[in-house]
C-alpha cells in the first residue's frame, strides 16, 4: 500500500486536501441546526498556479461520539457529535507553506462563526494537511 504525504507532489492533476479536521457537538435533543451558523463553503485567497478557485468546502456528518468522556470527565453520551472537515481542491499539489496558510485562513474565518453558535455547542478542530 502506497501513501502520499503532504510534502510529496501527487502525480497528475487535481488534489483534494483536508485543511482542518475535528468535531462539533451539542447536547442531544437541542434544537441546533449547524446550517444556520456554518457555511458549506469558505472563500480563501486564490493561489496562482495552484488553485483557480477561491473556495474551501466545509463538511460535517453526524457520528457516534469518538470518545467516551470529555477531558473534564463528563460523559459524551448525552451529546450529538459531528465529524467536521474543511477541504480544498487544488489544480496542482501545493507545498506545506501554502497549505498551512490556507488552513490558518480557514480557521480564522470559522472562528467567529463557531463563537456565534448557541451555548452548549462545542468544537475541537486542528490542522490536518492530508490528501483525501
């Protein structure tokens, strides 16, 4: 089995790369529709020669809580969890500096939106610069 690291160019054509990965959650039964708070696309700066499009895609899918307890010892069973991913499609595989810049830009764009969610909504996101 062969893998491609973010530092190795992918042969031929376009690359879909995960910029941010993590989880969003809220109390089970709470009337929270993430569509009201989060976009499905983020505008990022075009990267000449690497990406003609200025958008990154924001995805979330409901999942079983990935861990049994939060760090404070509270059980996660009473929460609804979503796998959260921000990805961008590039025409040419970019270098790590360009990927890190895009991940930082996406994070800065999402920060105020996540902060505007109702009380009880939590999230944990991290940079994850891997090919999809």
